[in-house]
């Protein structure tokens, strides 16, 4: 595989993995650092494996199916009813997720000195202008740029914080509070939109390449692993960056966060963290929009520019209104939304289940279908994610 081949195929898996470091994940990483310091670092690195296993299957399905997105494949293989069964729950979850992403953008903007009445309308317009780009390749270039700013921001943030000596890297407790943190981190590792986005984006992008399926499948798998590893390393960087912050600091209170970060990491730290939070929220917002729209409209067989526009507006407008109304009390709205999103790992099971059926089907995947051993690994991983979602509800 040449560098030129990689350049032609790079993007789909990387973007969705970076979108996994969204506002909700960043806030979870802050809470990890505040409460446990470095003690969840090993856990975060181990989570690279389930993230890779689930998303590799989604990418593989997209890589070999000639431009057909996941919603289309489910509709053709099973029925429109089953395709909607996988897509609609994701669509409903995304309605709540958008709120958290806009709140993250608002808090990040306040940390760099931009008021909410400017930042929210501005990023709403940026969001729509990107997702309504008619050519995926053009849109992908913008998403790659945002993802690189996200990576750089949290690497710099960890560098500014420095390494805290004598930290424990591995920890386990049977306490209810720790098990909640454990479930929250495991449950957040894969979101429903990620499965739909990677399968569909890979299908659309790879369909325009004359490279062999062998090359496409190989690179999709490699890029997925690289993206999964970098994604979890970014979560480690966030945990390192916030180790030493008092647990009484509210991550959603930009004044408290700015003051606390300045005290432990220097005067530039709040600006760097704010940029990272903005990039994480914006990237996830766009990828969620695309995954949600592609999955739903492909399932309905109504995937066109007009319907896509209507769906984006329908999903986004309520979220930005809520984020604007609760601008003085983000704690309340985010805690409410995150509680509602605790069922997300259970919902992830639905598209993951169908992807498992597809990736193991030789009629659809040909020689690229999973072996029996890989299918066992895949199903064990999916069940573990499901159990983590059930645990978070207990």
C-alpha cells in the first residue's frame, strides 16, 4: 500500500474516531481527572479494543459494498422496518446529544472570551454550512482540519499541565461511585451515530476510488485502529490535564474552570482547553448530523439534499434554543440530558447487532466476511457494551 493510496482513502475512520471525543466525553474525562487522577488511564487505553472491534466491522461493511450506506444495506437485506428499527433510536438519541455539543461549544467559547449570543449562532451557521456541502470530499477536508485542531489542543493542554509524579495508573473498587464511572466510560466508547457514519462515509468515499477491495479493507482496518488509539490517548490527555482540579470545580462553569486551569497549568491553559472543547463539540455535532441523516433517510429510501436539509434543521434548532435558554444554568440541562443518554449503550446494541449480521454474511461480504473466531470476539464485545449500559441504569 503506497502513500498515494493512503492519501486517497484516509479520512472516514479517523474523523469518526475523533468525533468520539465530543463534549460529553471531554466532560467525562474532566470528571475522571478530578476524581481519580491517573487511575483510569489503563482503563481508557484498554477501551481502544472495543472501540476498534465495533467500528472496524462498520468500516469493513462500507468498504466492500459499492457506495451503499448502512441504512440502504439494512433496507435491502432485511426490510425498511428493520432499517428504521436501527436508525430511529439513533436519531432520537442525537436530538439530546446535540444539546450537550452546543453547551460544550458555548462553554469553550466563553473560556476564550466569546459570549454565547455570538458563539451559538455563529457555530450553528458553520455547522449547517458544512453539513449541507453537496460533495462529501469537500466536506471531509473541513472535518479533517477541525479534527487536527482538536488533537493539537489537548496534546498542548497535557503538555502545559505536565506530569504529576507518583500517580497510580490502575485502580478498581466495588464502590457504587466507581462502578458508575466505569460504566460511564465503557458506555461512552461507541455511540450509535459512529456506526452509521463510518459505514456510510466509507462507502461513499471508497466508491470513487479505483483501488482494489483488498487495499480498501486493509486500510479501513488500519485507519480505524489508529483513530481508536488516538481517540483514547486524547481522553488520557484530558485526564492528565485535569488531574489536580478540585472535585468541587464545575466543568460547565467557565469562570471556575478558567481560574482552576490557570492555577495548575498557566495563563494560556483556559484558551487551549476552550479551543479543544469547541472543536470536540463542533466535530461531533457535524458527524452526528451526517450519521443520523444518512441512516434515517437511507432507511426510508429518501436520501436527497432537500430531505437532508430539513432533517438537519429539525434536529439542530431545538438544541440551540435549549442551549441558549439555559445559558445561566448549564449544569441542570447537561445533567438531565446525560441522564437520558445513559441508555445510549443499549441503543448502540441495535445497529451493532445488524452490522454483526452483515459482516458475517458471505453473500454480502464475500471473502471479506468475518471468520467464526472474529464473529465470537465481535459478539462478546457488543454484549459487554450492552451490559455496561444496563449497569449505568442500576
